[in-house]
C-alpha cells in the first residue's frame, strides 16, 4: 500500500468507529488525497463531510471524534481539523527519512510487489503501405510508456504491434514492384525511397486502367498464397519494417521485430472467426457480405449498422482481422487485459469489435479489453498537422529537425563544449523534447505541435527536466563522489528538505495514477513538480558548503532525487545526459 492508501485505510476505520460511538450510521471512506497547498498539510481527508451530511450532524464535531480514534503516531506528527470538516495530515520527518532510506536501496523505489497480470498492449500499429508520419507518434510514445511502466510494476507485458501489412492496399504496391523487377536494380532503387514508391504506385493505379486491373489481381493472388506474389510481398514488408524499426530505435521505443503481430499473422485464423460467429448464430448475409448486426449499433439514420466480417468479394476487412486478434490475445496469449492505443477516430470500430467479440464469447467478463483513444496532433493553424503543401508530416523528418534545433539550443546554452559532445547531447534533448511534448499532454486531447514550446528550458518540458538531472550530476561531480557509494543518514530539518522528501515518497502514488487510466502525462506532471521541489531545495539548502552530517544527508537526498527522476524518465522512454 502506498502512503495515501495507508492513510485512507486508517482514517476510514477511525471514521467508522467515530460514527458508531456517536450512534450515527453508514459506511464512508476517508477520501484521503494529497493536499493541494502546504498550509493544508501533506495529505487531507475529505470524506468526513459526506458522512456528517448523511447523518445531518456537524462535520467539524464528527471530525474531532474521528481524530480521537486515529492511531497513526509512527507516520504522522500532527492532525488537525480544518475548514468545514477536513482533516489535515502532516507526516513525520523521521518517518519520511526512513522511507527515503528504503528507496535509496530499492530498485523499485518503494513500489511493492503485486500479483502479475498478462497485459497485451496494442500500440504503434502503422499501416505499412505508407511511411510513418507524425500521427503515429501518439500511440507509439504513449503505448510504449505504459508498456514500460506496467513491466516495471511487475506485470507480464506482451507488446503487440498490429501492423497493417495485408489486404487490398498492397495490390498496387505489388503490381508496381513487379513492373520494376524487370530491370535488375530498378526494384532496389525503387524501395530505397518508400514514400516516393507509394506515390508512384498509387499515381499509376489512378491513371492506368491496365495497371489498376493488375493491382486487383495481385490482391487476389496475395490472398491465395501465390509464391511469386508472396515473395514480392516479403521483400516489401522487409523494407517497410526496417523503416519502422529505424524510427523506433531513433525514438527509443522498446518495440522490436519480435513484437510484430501484423494483420497477415491472423490470416490463417480468419476462417475460424467465420465459423465461430456462424455457430454462435451471429452472422447475417447482407448484399453478399457476411455481417454481424447488434442492436446497440445504429447508423445516423437509425438504420442497423453492420460489422462486416467478410466482404462480398470474399476479402476479409479490418474487423475480421481484429476479431481474430482478440481471440488470439484472449485464448492463446491468455491476456487478463488488452489495451488498444489507437486514435479516437477509430472508437466506433473498437466498440463494435469488443461488442462482437463478447457476443462471440471471445472475451470473458473477467478480461479487460479496452480502447485507450488518443486525440490529434494539430498544426499552428489549429488543423491536423500537415506539411506546407498539405502532405503528411513524416516522422523521420520531424526527428531530424528536432535534433538540429536541439543542436542550436545546446550550442547557445553551452558554447564551450566541443562539437561532438554538443551533438550527442542534442540528439538526446531533441528526441526527448518531441516525445515529452507528446507524453506530457493528456492522451485524449488534441494538441498543437510547437517547436519553441517543446524546446524551452522553462515549463514542463524535456529540456527543463533534463537540465534538472544535469544539475544533480554536477553536484556529485563537484563533490567528487560516486552516488552509489554515499553513506550516512537522511535527516530532514528544513522545510524545503521536507517538501522534497514528500514529493519523493509519492513516486508510487504517481505510478499508480499513471496505470489506472493509462495517462503518462500524470507521470510528467509528477516529474515536473519533483524537479521544481528539487530546485527550491537546491536554492535554499546548500549541499556542498555544509558540515559532515548535513552534507551527507543532503547528498543522499540528491541521490534519491536523481534515481527517481532517472527512473521516471526511463519509464517515459526518455534518455538523460550528465551535462548540457
Ligand atoms: N493499422 C491501423 C491504422 O493505422 C491501426 C491498428 C490499431 N490496432 C488494432 N488492433 N486495430 O489505422
């Protein structure tokens, strides 16, 4: 149990004892939260007022009675009734110091072991018939942060990159490859610029009816397993996957080729889906297509809205593959949960998917299959972010620009550093800035892509946080100490030390809040606040200019802070630097 939960449990028990003593009724929770302002203590219990209201009694009096039943000496040094009936909770400094000492020697930073669950995380999942663009940043960065965090907590995480590597969109690509393969190195030259390749293939599809017909035939051949066709397809997928992998590597995303469970992977299970749905009595034929109609889905006009499982031409659409994936995740991977990090614009598709899957008995009530939608990245004009000519903004270009802008930033900040060091720092800062800008926004909202904001040293940004980390490392350097070798005891006497300590021991609570609704921005907020507390500590409490015991204690506080910031950034998939 983290501190908040412990306080909540204790005070909830005291509340029910107080209610009994006063002959009042009902079951209420203490509702302990982190206090919003220092004058309200470190935590605050807000649930007493509800209990009083229910019993039509004076909340302050009830709170006073609750106080008599609270027995928290080892954690708390002062409790007071405040306002209309809150209880303000002030933690003991020695208790905080003990917690910090435990954190110091604990790789899990005070997070207790839990019962591991198997969690499938469907994220990134680009369509391979296009180059990765800025829109892919959202699911990719957020899904990865959640995967890392759940893994850190001790869960069994299965990363599932549901790449769009199959289906009709490959017809024109394969036909175009086939055409290029007449010329010995035409094909490899063509594939060396994937984006151009896509454009040329689709242009020819639009303009040349003979080519378009061939493209359609290629789709049929591909689905029929024609060897020549499969061979071309394999070549294409290999190029395209390696393009994605280079983006993942550059972005420090933990996905590897082993995590690819693309649409083609489910090909062999598609006919099973049809027979399952048919034996469950769910399939209806409509205009030659096999559909599932569920009452809860209606179109705009109120007409029933089908989930199409097999098209009239025999092809299997997105829904069919996704159903096969649900079955696989549920029955083969034995997922307790499956999180789908997918754009909000696919909400209807995913609602239908889960509803059909439940109707088919693929998901039991104990399994938690969820869509975790994300909003859109906007340009400065408030419309979805596009290039000046209206094209998709390539992720590869964004990363190149981020590094180059960060290089300028690092060069102004620290002109004395040699060029090579500035470059390697800039790479970390640039990539970190793009990722952090993404992760620090609420997953569900749209946000405006803004270079100046993400590369600022002020505010909740990567440069600010990375700079805070370098500050701590510079203390260690100047002290000539190795952080892991430090000894001594932590003693908290100054208010700034105590505030920093409280923020530090709240790390488990922050992590908990992140995984509850899969919101990495809550971890960003925590790290930003922690850096702020560290900066105030650093300004008011000299570290190196003090005597033995205080110096040792403050250095240890720096170590816990460095470890916590470092771990938090690692869970976000953001690298750090020792100087900048
Ligand atoms: N490939 C899809 C797209 O680019 C996203 C897939 C999301 N995952 C899923 N299981 N449907 O739109």
